[in-house]
């Protein structure tokens, strides 16, 4: 009887996970839209990437003391952290992988990695056990099937290899989301998964969780237009399903500005990013 109950409970958990996965897939943008948006932003990305620099640097500081012979920069973007990794590990062989070919074209002449590959984090075009380190900063939040990302990371990591990632969770850009809600209630801000989903999926991945936490990172802007311009320059403007089509009317923009002013602080208008930091390790030989 206990075995049957366990099986039923397991089935119920699997069903709930699949339902959550289907819901998230409906809410996250199509991969082709993600690739196109970030490819288009390749030329402007580095000029407005304060958050990306800060988060990636924090993630690097959290990595264990290792000297990988082979590393993967997963979601490498313009290659800024590929160059950091190459500098930190000068005798290593690095792969920069991104779904946006425009980002790779921008990054390749700047150097850092030895290989530049257009690929999907949910289906990595790499051999089993081929790298000792996977570094991924602010990329996997665009992946609907994060369980597949973890499975692929486990597959390509060598035993005792490390997967360090930084992502975004629910609560990101809450000020902008809440301000839009007072205007029209439509989807104007990208959706992200719950931190509890990261906890659950990492725990079930077969990788050992060395650390996993969420920290807020707050930027300040003089006005709403500066924030929305930066999001567009980063390629991270609203690309979710359900977003309003066409141009946003002047009256609604003015209503947004007035609503956001309610959040103003001494340093300006805050934009809060809830950043998930994780360091996972593939079990080594016993």
C-alpha cells in the first residue's frame, strides 16, 4: 500500500510540474523573438549594461577556486565575461555560446573565447563531459524549460565540474509592472519564474547545490523614459506573449510616468531586479 501511495504522489508531483512548465512556456517569449531582439541590440548593449556587469562580477566572485581547462560562457552576449574568463584562466580553452547570432558576430572580433557557437541552452551542441566550468549570467531566465538547461549542464560537465548561473525571478521590475497595472492592466513587463521554482528544479537536477540565493539589485533613473530606453538598448524590453500590440498612446505613457513617480526616491526612480545566484556542482567519482 505504501508503495502505491508513493507512486501516486510522484505522479501528482510530475503532473503539477508539467502544468507549471506549460504555463511558463505560454508566458515566456518564443526563442526566435529572444534571438532577434538580442541580435538587434548587440551594438548598443555594452553602453547600458551596468546591471549585467555588476551581476556577472558578483557571480564570478562566488565561483569556487578552480582552474578549468575548458569552460563554457552560456548566453555569452557581447562576450564581456568570455574575456574576463579568458583573463582569469589564460591557459584554458573557452566556448562562447549564444542563441543570438548578432551577439556572436559582435563578440568574435573582440576575442576571449576560442570558439563561438550559436546554440540553445536547452539543447547544447557540446560533447558529454567536455567542460569543467559553465558560467551563465542573466541568460537562463529566457529559457522556458529550465529543467532541460540543468540536464544539459549536467551532461556536458565533467565530474566535479561547476555550473554557476545568475538569473532573474519574480519581483524583477516590480515598480514598472505595478505602474503599468494602474494604467491598463496589460502585459508590459517581462515575466520570470518564481525563486521557489529555481530551488525545486536545482534540488531535483542531480547536481549538488553549493549555494542558491536571491539578492535585490536596485538601479536608479532620472525618469521613466531613460529606463525604458535602456531596456530597449539591452534587448530586454517587453517580448512576452500577451504584450499589447502597436504603439503605446501618449495618454497612457503620461499615465505611466505619473504612476511611476509614486516610487521616486532621493536617488531617482528605482528599478529593482531580483537576481538569483547559484553555484551547482556535478558529483565526482566516489
